[in-house]
């Protein structure tokens, strides 16, 4: 009847084109999300090429031996045969995560179960020679090396889906079954209408027509826009996390952070600063016979920044007023090969050299024993200002390098020509307290030198032992001098076995205690985790005593808490039977001296308890555990392999950033619940609309392309804006949700049905109202309306009625307007799950208000701009009654859900608080003939 062939053609092509576009867009999103996760294997492939090769100069390949020097990368696992230098230092952080280079030796390691950190006679593939030269024999290449085993373990690790992906998959399966049943039911209900006159009396044409109605119903029920809205919400979340130094590499992991129940964290650099810092020191105050008193000092500052105070009895003191501290600072500055460097790009002070020696350099700057004026210096000049003053007084002639037998190093110094100090040549020594003090015959008291008696020695060693085993488990270094060293020409520097002879007849000056200090903000973050029901487990390669001490300092253990059964070394864990290992993972909060396999095993046990685990790591050795955990978290300063195996990278290597990311993940999940609830309830309304239309035999209220428009555009904008909802104030006071929690709880399902039922009934009612009661409508009877398919010129029941009126676009326009209006009101209901609009007004999320205005504007565009095949026709909007009906029927949607929210309250919603549904709004109705009529 007044439909042009061109309009029919446009309508016929728009619907399949839009549906195809949706499928392509969803496929692109899926491929993009998964693609970023496949890089870890490729990164390790680089190491695979390295594993079986020797570079030129590494010796005779046929004989399987090689020689190595400073800067060489070790190409295989090699047993050291001989060391051709005083010491051999190796940086094996890439494999073991140790931040300090390891001193190697050639002695056998008798323990067959020794961890890699304890295999001091081995060079491991991929590590770097930091100092010294050595010759060794190859014992493993390729996949048989320690780094090769890690590569194999990563290859065998399968990536599980995130809790959100699992729940969406489950919901998709359930939704598919329900939709299929409803579609079949609608088709069967209308079997009696297959031969209606409108189908020309053809049973086949009638069957095809109602099959199209069933397909429209499926389109209405499927949440087409959900993938795009979820991706947008997660992407917005990643931007907010990036501002907090958490770089998310995998979008689905953003939501997974919200249900994290266990955080397994490295100690070094994550819970601590990874910047060794001297926090205590002492010198001898007086010695009277066997009675000895000490002056003990504490030092503030936990980074390499030369900023901090020297305190005695909690009061600030000037270090320069103590002669013993002046000499101690002199030893720290001269018996030292490191320095501080100010990185202007990063705005931080960094170490140049060994971490232990850098801590001493930083101590000298804090002590400022010569009261150097540093106030007007630039940060670059400030880095080594006080050390430079000391180095101008004494000239370093040569160094006696550290060796394992004497456990010390020393420097031979002579007075600088410009110095007026009345001193001769001196040797300054630093090293392990027991070894240094055993070679001391005197002790410095002020400027005097008094004999070191056994009682005084015992007193000094007792304090050092207390520092090393007490609450802090400090790493202690003894500092001493040899006031009258041998002449330079009498010393044989080529023979390191004689170094111990030269370091005798020493005078003990003092002792410093240092540690890798906890980050200032970590204790508060641990407390926040405890309140949020998240268990924090420290996993470190450090020794057990140090690990427990740090746990006490940051609050994982209380000061007096018994740690039996809650702290294990890797060896102790291996010695347990499997059942006890499983129980240990349930209770323990500290694992020390661990290897990569331990991390993976711990993750497996935690996952068997249905825990959602976040695992941190920075080395190649951590990659398998990072990939196995639900949330792998790599350090920004870590290896490329660790980063590519992870879901998130911490730009600042800070544990507190993880906690902030968890909080953001919980907020994102809550917002996702709200927009999914919004989309699902709208889709339920569309299903009800189509079902009622088909079941009651009414003319179609909405056509599929209108439903696609509503689902993807009109509803998509408010749904995306719901991702900006502010987080709840108590978001970190609740325990993490269970990953087994259903996507839709019983109460929320009832709410969806209630709101969706109202939406569907109101939409159908708007179209029926025009047929039955509108002033400009046909005013047909209800019987005529429900039997419109039987309308013919010869049917007496429809006498005087133009049958074309049942194909008018006006009721479709009214139905579409009512649907859009109600769904905009429904969006306002989605600001909070359990608080009404009275308690949480719309302006708390200004983005939502703006998106509703934009959605309504787009709705007006499709109503008034001709020709747009999405619209049913302009009559409803232009005629006036359609707009009034839309407002009248849309309004009750707000109080309906508000009453449910207030009646439920937080308690009633507890079981549904974790619901998460996929959907896109819009109703799809039967398509009578796929035609549109111009005008109203």
C-alpha cells in the first residue's frame, strides 16, 4: 500500500548489514584482547636462541669449556673450574631475582637439593659477569639449562579464563537455551495462525512469517551491545589505573583484580625500596677495664636520597661532634667504590656500584661530619658533596679486593698533598664483623686507641648479634683501620692469599647495620588488605630470618606473633608431604629461600582453594608463576619476559599500587554490575514486548532494526556512562566476592523480571492504546486488534475498516518512544544497586545525565529525519499523544525500582551483590511485512 520499492530495499539491506557489523566488531574486540597475551613465548624464544650458542672468545666448543670476563653473558649452565681473579661476581637477578651480585667460588656444593641461589660454583645461562674472570665447563645447554626449564614450564602453562569471562560464558549458554525455548514456544503458539488470510492461505508462508517473529525475539533477548560496553568500561578503568602507576596489559584482568583474595608479593623492591640503607651504627664511648659502653645512633631515610638525620636517644645530633663518627665516615667514604647519581629524567637518586657500598656513601652524606654547606647545591652536586670533601683529605692508592676466606676488603690511603692533617699512611678495612674483629687488637675511643680485651670484644659482638638476629635482622659491617700499615713497596698485591696478613693489628672503629627498608606506605596498604579480606603472602629468595623480620615491620605478622606453621623456607616446604603442603599454603604468609617451581606450586595450591591469586615477579624465573596466576604482576624495572607473561605492570614497583589497583578493580566490577543490570532488565522488557505481541496476536510493536538501534545506540551510551559511577565509600571494607558466585542471584533475577515486565507491558500497551483509544487512531475493538490477521474485505467482523491500518507506523513510533523513555529512567535507577535516587541523586554521575540527553536527542533525530529505516514513522512524535504516553508510562519505572531498592536494602542484596550480566536493551517485535508507511 504506499510503500515504495526503494524503501523496502533499504530496509531489507539495513538489518543484515547492521547485524554483520555487530559480529565483526565483537570479533575484532575479542581478537584484540587475546592478542596481547601471546608475547611471553616469543620473548623467551630470544633466550632459546641464546641457550645453545657460544660467542667467539668463549673457548673451544668441542671441548665444552670456556673462559669468561667482565660484561660477558653466560651462554650455558657452567661449572666453574678456576677463578682467574681475586673475586668473581655475577649478576643473576634475571634468573633468581637477587638484587645484589653474587660472589662465586669453585668449592663443591655437597647438598644435591641446593637452590640456585646456593649453587655458588655455577654460572647460569643468561646471567652476566659483573667482575672477575673464570674458566668453566659446560654442564647443560638449551632446554636443559635452568632458564630453559623455565621456558618449558611456561609452554606447559595454560591460561585460564578470568572469573568474569567464565560467568559471561555460563550466562551466555543459559541465555541461549532460554531464548531457544521461548522462540520455539512462540512459533508453536501461533501454529493455528499459519493459514490466516494475511498469509494468502499458505501454511508455509505463515510458518516462515512466525519464524521471523521468533528470530526477532532472539534479537531482542541477545545483549548485542554488551561486549562493546564492557570493553569501554574496562578501557576507562585501565586509564584510571595507569594514572596510579598500574599499567594493565589485559583488559579482562581489570575486573579480576576486584575479586583478588590473595596477593603473593616479592619482598625486594615491592614491599621494600630495594635501596639498601644504613639505619643503625655504633662507636665505642668508653672502656674502663672490662667494662665497655657504646654510643648507638639511628639514621632516618629509607632511599638513596642524601637526606636524613642522625639521632641519639631519638634526639637529633651533629655527627661531627663525635671523633669516632668522623673516622667512621672517613672509612665509609674511602673504603668504597660506589657513588650516588641524580637521575634528572626520573627525579630520583640512583646507585652507581654495589648496593651495600652505596648505602655507606649515602650514610656519609647524611652524617656530613665536616659540616659542609649543602644548602645551595644542585641535586646533581649534592649527590656526593660530603664524600668529595673526605676524598680530598686522603688519596686512595690501591684496593685489596674482597675474598671469601677473609670476608673483608680494604684500601691503602695516603694523606693528600693539600691536606694539613698530621697523619701518615693508613689502611681502612670493612667486612663481616666476626672476621674483622678477630684481627683487631685495639678499639678506638674518641681519638685514643685502647687495647681490645676479650670482655670488650664479647660486648661488641653481642650487640652485633642482637642487631643481626633481632627485630630488624640487619646486615652488619665492621669498620676498622690499620694505623701503621706496611710500606707499599713491601706489599705483594698479585698474591691475594697475603691480603689477610696485611689486614692485621687493626683498630676497631665502629659498626653499621643496614637493611632494605620497607616502603613507608606498605604498612597502611597491608592494613587495608586485611580490612578487605585479602591475605598477603611474602615470597622471597632472601633468608627466612630477614623475611620474617620484614613481615613484622610491615604488619603481615604482629611483633609477638608465633610464626611456626606460618613461615617456611623452600626446603622446609619441599620436605612436607603433599597434604601438609596444601595446608601450609592455606595458613602461611611467608615463604623464604624459594625457587621458581615453589611459586608455581604455591599458586596451584591456592587455586585449589578457589582463591583468586595475584602474583608479583620481575625476573625470567618468575614468568611461569606470573602466567599461571589469575593476575600476574610484573615490575616496571623487571625483565621483558616477566612483563609479557603478566597481566599488569607496576611502573613504580610499589606494593601499594597493587592495593590501589584492587580497589579500582572492585569499583569497576560494581559499575559493571550496574550497567549489566540496566542492559539486562531492558532486554527482558524487549523480550516481554515481543512475546506479548506474538502471544496475544497483536500487530508488531517494534521491528528488529529498531531493536538493534535501541540496544546498540540508545541504551549503549547510558550503559557506558554508568562506568563512571563513583565507588562506594566502604568498597575496601568488604571481603572479596567468591568466583563461584552466580551471575544472577534470585533477588536480582526477580528485579530484572519486575522491571522488564513493566517495560514490555508498557511498550505493548502504548501501541495497543493507539489502536483502541487514541483520538487519531482507528478505535478498533480488542477482538479486532487480536485477530487482525483475519482482516479481509469479505470478513464481516472487520466491516468498514481499512485493514492497512494494522500496518501503520504510528503505534510502532509510540512503542519505540515509550521503550526509550522507560529505559532512560531505568538508567537513573542503575546509579546504585541498593540506594534510591533520593539518597544518590543523578548528578553524582554527570556523564550519565549527559548520555541520557544525547540518547534522547538521537531518538528525536530518527523520529524527525526522513528517510531513516530505523524509525517506525513520525506520527507518534508529531501528533502529540505519543510523547504524552511515553512520559506517562516511562515515569513509573523509577519509583518501581526505587521501592524495590529501598525495600531490599544492603542486606537483602548481599547475595546478589556480585551479579554480573551481559545484555543490551531493546525489544524486538514481529515484523508484519517489513514495510514502512510514510506519514502518520
